[in-house]
């Protein structure tokens, strides 16, 4: 038997070896052979955003979210679905930017990452509030998801007089 080297973290696998005989009274006992996977199975997902900042006056901007599996061998034998949403950090959804609908990012079987896009529509106001951040968070069954931050750049300056 020659095992196939792959880059998919799929865990160890068991091969059963069994046999039969035509000799009366002779019993053949089977055995199991473990095929040890040498790739690390991912335990987490890291989110990143592009662009990493949007100006208050930029208007509706497409933000690409990338979900990447961690681990030495990043592939998974099955697709991974990450539920993604934007949340309040120092910027307030509905006040500093329009509500962002939750969406999913799929990391295909044997892939290392996947992407999804949402539209960020900042609220152009006249408040001097400084730059604020928006949290981009996610969940995935059985995995730890590390979120990302997006900076909402304030375009007003404080009066010095």
C-alpha cells in the first residue's frame, strides 16, 4: 500500500485488513492499520478586511472580507462556512454608518481561504468625533474566529480658535 500525500488536514484514517481461508477450522483475524495524517487540522479562522479604512465622506464602499483557516496545512476536507457581521465598536451602527446585513463567507473544501463583500455606507456628519472603528466578527461551527477592525475616518477637524 502506498498512501497518497496531500495537503488536507483530515485527521488520521483507519484501514481494515481482513481475510478468509478455505481451510476448515482455521480462523482469520483481521487487523486495522492507521494512516497518520501529517497535516495540522485548523482550529480557527482569521478575518481581514480590505480596505482597512473608509472615509466618512467616501459614500458607499465595497469592503471585502477574507476568512483564512489557520494551521500548518490549512485545507479542510469539507467546506467551512463563516457567518460574518459588522458590530459596534467605537462607531455605532445606524448612527455612524448604515446597518450592515449579516452574510456568509465559504472556504471551499481543500481551500485555505474564502471571501465575501459587504457595502459600508458611512454617515456624513458635521461632528468632530475623531476616527472610529467597526468590528467585523464571525462564527464557524467548531472553530475559533478572530475578527477584524475597520476604521471609519472622521473628516472634520477641531476648531483652534
